[in-house]
């Protein structure tokens, strides 16, 4: 009986450990979500200083709504975990109660038996009635074992009672925790309703500025086309230079080495999938850049995302587009920094403002819409080094375009820089 109880409790204990880990992870996630919500609240407060409602406010409130919904769903997951803990506690209490009743019944029988045979005469008569000496010794050992068994029963009853009380206390705590989680979820839902009203107000104000914003976006799309073309030309040039250099080195090796190569052309291509990684320096830079995905600093210390990467639609309007990178709103003249060490590949003009292209192996980061540049072509820059200053948009705010390329493929920069 004791063995089956232990096995059952061990299994329930293992389940409890998994539940505790899941609960801790959900609480950590909730804290992270709340931290992001608080930061977005500060962003919205800062942008309210500008009389004109812009796309930054819309992007911030939309993200905050998504985070609020995530928070509500996360609390619901926590409630499910707590309910699982409650169910498990109830099962444990049922098992322990049944086991305690069994232990008490067995102990009661042993006490009654001991009471009926409590005189020394009965014990001596039991021993001396043995057929031989060895049988007498066995009966003595039996009496000792029986006494130990009664003692063990008493200990088992006490420990089971203590464990049962612990589980009952745990059940009470879990019920209170579930009630608190329900209350918190209801509060989050009420806040969500108010935030949706705030978003509707922002959308309404943006709709009244639709023509003005449409002109700004048309100007941006025109600049984006020129930027894409200039970036492609610059990267194609880098690829051509790297390819020519690799071919020249290959010819030089063939001129010196007459022994045929043991590796096939396909094997060599597989080892260097990008010509921009053909050199040890390029390969190392690519590897280091990839290792820092999600850890890189923002190109501007104090900035908010105005337009996210990829296709977008301005809610409440007919305006939409496709952003090649991140459009960041910041202070006019804000310092723009390199997010990772690399080499300045090109510096060129787009619509009257500067663009800096920095190479990191087969990756390139692009910092566009700069009013001034503080680096030169071919210069080696370190992470955090100043590249230039942000230009000003039509609303009087600082604004830059930040792009990330893998050769000529656009990547989402937001997944490479640190979460705030």
C-alpha cells in the first residue's frame, strides 16, 4: 500500500514540477508584455506633444492593443494552469484521504490485536509453544517485526496527515490565485475597451489628414524606389568586386599549383554559398553578424517605429504601401549610429538627403534620410559609431529609413535589433 502511495505521489509531484515551470514562464511573459505596454504608453505621451496626429501614434496604439490582447490571452493560460493545479491537488487529496483511512483501519486492527494479546504470558506462551529452537527464534523475530510494523504504521499516519494538510493549504492558495487572475483579466478587458476608443480617435484624426499623409507617402515611395535601385547597384558592385577577386585568386593558385584539385567545383560552391563570404574576413563577419540577431542596438537611441517593414495599410484610410525597411521617427538631428561593425561600402544622395551603406560580410545595413554624414567611404566602423544625423520630415520630426539586406534580399530589421 505504501509503495503504491509513493508511486502515485511521485507522479503527481512530477506533474506539479512541470506545472510550476509553465506557470513561471507565463508570469515572466506577462511581465515582459507589461513592460512593452508601459514603454508604448510613454511613447504615446511623448507624441501627444505634437499637435498633429501621425503614423507613429497609430503604430504605437495598434501595437499596444496587440500586446493587451496577448496579456489577456496569457492570463487565460495562467488560469488554465492554475485550474490544472487545483484539479491535481484535489486528486492528491483524494488519494491521501483514501490512504489515510486505510492506514487508520489497519492500525486499529493491529492495536486491537495487541490489546487482546497484551500479557507477557501470551507472548511467552507463543514463543515456548514452538516445535524447536529455530522455530522459537523465528517467532521472536516475528514479534519484533510486528512491533516495528505498528510503529511504522503510526509514522505513516502522521506523515500522511501532514502531507494531506499541506495539499489542502495548497488548494486554498490556488483557488485564491485563480480568483485574483480572473479579476486581473477583467481589468485588462476594461482597459482594452478604452484603448480601442483611443485608437478610433487617432484613426479619425488621421482620416482627416488623409490627403496630406497621402502626399507624404507618395514622396516616400518615390524615394524608396530610388533607394532600392541605388542599394541594388551598390551591392551588385560589391558582389562583382568580390567575384573578380575570387577568380583572380583562383587563377593565381592554378598557375602555381599543377596538381589537380581533389574537390569538385560543386563542393567548393557548397563551402562558400556567397561570394561575399569567400574571404576569411567576410565569412567571420557574416558569422558574427548572425550570432547577434536580436541583440543589436537601435540605429537611433530615442526612436519610435513610424512604419513597420513590409506591406502596410493605414487603418481608416485607403492608403497602403510596402516598406523596404523600418521608418523611424526621432528627434531632428538625432545621432544615427552603426548597429554592428563593418565597412562603409557606399555613401550616396537620395532626394537631397544622404544614405550610408555598411557591409557586414554578406549582410548590409542601410541608414537613409540623413541630413549629414560623419564617415567616409571604405572606412571601418564599430558598433555604436556615429554615421550621421537624422533629417527632418514634413511634420518637423526627425526621421530615418533603416534597412537590412542579405545581399539583394530585404530582411525585417525589427527581428535583428533588441526589443525595447
